[in-house]
């Protein structure tokens, strides 16, 4: 009985394991291709790749990638808003303080719209999601434009990363089968 079992069952297990190994390799390469495709669309592809690798687990599905990108964008927007509030408080002149008030308002709106986008995704309201994400770049550019020459290298870097996170969210959203 044992030799019957060994002669028929063990080859089946071996073939199943080989198939599973090959399938998991294919999934990993498909996952990496999905992420690489998104990251080719941003200003800083290494930032994009590192961000996704830190916050995602395999397999990557467009909804989960979108959710993770929106969550990361929201976290970054909250951090940027805190930075803006501190810069506003530290500003010595009224003009600079007023500029940071505008940036604070822009980032407040960005945070609200990103929260709406997360809710739209959770409800599978893809039209709402697309509409929400399409508004986001304007809020970041409004802040950059208003600061103009009064911006700082750190604020420029923060804005660049925020733009990339928004692009990552939008690119991932475009991959969702609707």
C-alpha cells in the first residue's frame, strides 16, 4: 500500500510544488511590472519604488496599490501641513505668514479630498475616486505657486514627493478594472 501511495502521490506533490513555485515567481514579476509601470510616471522613480516596497505585500492588486498610495499620500499631506503650520508660526513677516496661511488652506483641502478618495475606493465608487484624485495636484501646485521665491528647499522636496504620491495614486487607480 505504501509503495502504491509513494509511486503515484509523490510525483503529483512534486509537480504541484513546481507549479506553485513557478506561479509565485510569475506573480512576483507581474507585481514588480505593475509597480514599475506606475513608478515610471513620477519625477522620482526610486522614491516611488521604495515607498511601494515598504507599504505593500504580495500579491499586488490595483485596488490595494491604490489604497496604499492614497494612504501614503494622506500621511505625507498631514506631515506637510504640520511643517507648513510650524513655518507659518516661525515666519518673521506678515507677508510670509499670509503665504503659509494659503498653503495651510491648500493642504487642508488636499487632506479632505484624499480622505474622500479613500472612502470612494472603499465603496468601489470609481467615478468618485477618479474625480477626487483629479483635484489633488492643484492643491499642491497652489501652495508651490503662492510661495514662489519664498519657498525653501525642504518645502520644494516635500511638494515634489507629494506630487509623486498623488501621481502614484492616480496611476494605480487607472489600473483598476471598472
